[in-house]
């Protein structure tokens, strides 16, 4: 065959054969006393590139091993694997004239270049052409975003109706100002997300503006969550030192809008002035993830995870203060249950508002989708909690506050009797 290179060696079990770097394959374990190992470079493309109707990317190298008995063999391939792509260790089935996985096993994410087979034959490794897709993930995402958009709009309407009645103190004014800004930023970000579901659904020239809008608004929402967290932390630690309204609002405006704007501008300039394929993907209209610490998505992930960890620290401080202030007063089992309820209520109210659920995003990046079932569980949980984040903010930020609930009930009652 033209352009097919070949190298052949005999070996014994004590000296596994490593072929030249040009061939990118080595036999790391073989229990046969005598074997003939032959590696063919550029032969993979001559064979079918499908396995059980799955499109694959074949390895350049095919390894043929002949031994004196049925044996176990482990082979390492210098095959680059893309994230979330299945790998298939196969041999050539002469009877059916196709690749087969029978008797062969892939080493998994921890040993992604290793294939182990319990027989000898002509081997290669195939990579799925497309990444693993989770069932119903798209439907879950768009359902959640729809709920969130309606919920955030309703949250803003509620804030407008009860504003004058609930912002009687500086603390209440701080909290509701932050809540309104979080709702506005998430609402715009979610609408931008729905406006760019795919490359064919929106004009190409809209992709860059939508990516910039999503990048800025999601970051702004998290920086406003940080403002809420820092305000709460100051309130818990410095009980008798009150922040002035102008100082706090000025700090919030700087953190909430200037910081994310600066990050977006620097990222845009750094990645070839927003060039497609560098700053954003034309297929998803979102930032690009290439590999660990590579890609424009990290200009979003780094500040988000820093904010999430700060917010988690705030939650721990708040819970410890609740325990410290009530532990000495606990005199019965009922009191202990009340303390537990207070802690659970704090966690439930703060988690969606300060974005704690986004910590699952860290595990989404860490776990490859071939790591079943943990990666699937984490991906579904992350998508559920964060696509429905607006709905949870409505429940905890508006309906979860007694004063707001009371005012809403009164407004509805008065409207009913009019």
C-alpha cells in the first residue's frame, strides 16, 4: 500500500517492544512466550471509520500481534483524545470485515491511551467523532431559562410594587438594591442566551454582540452577588459599625459594573480583538474552552469561582454566628431544632442569591463525561440549579422575605375586594 510504513519485531515477555516515536504505539504487557509484533503507520485510514454505526476518528497506527497461544496484551497508543469523547479499543474481525470491541477494554480517563485485550489480533484505537451528548439537557436548559425569565420579570414587578414599603432602613435598601440589579443582569443574560441558541437560529453578525452581552451580564450578576455577600459579612462581623448609604452604593456600582466591564474589555483585546474562534465560538455564541487554563472561558470562570468561594465563606461565617449566638440559649430539644431550622433557612435563602450552586461548574470542568455516572449527575444538577436560578431567586429573595410576602398578600386582598 502506498504511504504505509511498517516495522516488525520479535519479543519475549520480559522485553515488551516499544516502536519508534513515528509509530506512536508500544506493547506494555504480553503473556505470550514468543510474539511477532508488527506496526503499520497510516494504515488506519484504509479501514472503515465507523463502529456500530458510530462515526469515529481512526488512529494512524494499526498493531498486529501474533503469538504462540491465546494471551492477554496491553497496548499504549500515542493518540490525542479530546475532552468528553469516547475511545474504543478494537480489533479487526476478519469474519465480519469490521472493527469489534469484543475482548478489548479501554483504560478510561486515568489511562486514556491504554488498551487491554484478552486475545491477539490486529488492534487499533478509535475516538468518537463527536463528544458525548446528554439526553434532554437542551430541553432542561431552555425550560429552566424560560422559568427564570418569567420569575425575574415577576421579581422586578414585585420590587416595584413594594419598594417604598420595604426600604425603610439602610440595610433593607442595600439588600433590595442588590437584588434588583442581580435580577436585571440575569434577565438580560438569559434573554441573550435564548437569542443565540445555535448558529443557524440567529444572524452571524449578532453572535459577537450576544457573546459580549452574556459575558458582561453574567459577570455583573456575580459581582452584585459579591456586593450582597460583603454587605452581609460586614453586618455580621461589625455589628455596631454601619455603612453609609453613599459609600456602599458607590462600592456596589464599582464592583457590579466597572469591574466586569474591565474584565470583558481586557479579554476582548487579549483574544485577537474578539476574533471568532479565539474570543468566542461561532457555533455557540459563547466563550471558548480549549483545555485546562486555556481558552477565553477562563476570563469568566476565574472571577466567578473566586466570588463563589468568598460567598461560601460568608455563608459559613453567618452560620457560625447563628450557632454562637443561640448555642448558649439552647435549653431543650425544641430549641436545638429551632437552631437547625434557622441554619437550613439561611442556607436555602442565601444559596441561589449568592450563586453558591455555581460551584458545581468546577466539577463539570473536572469530570469528563466518560466518567459515569458521576459526571452525568453533576452536569444535570448544574444545569437544573443554574438554569432555574431566576426562579429560585424569586422564591427566596421575594417570597422568602416575610415583609414582602405580607405586602403582596395585602395588595392581592385589596385588589380582590375592589
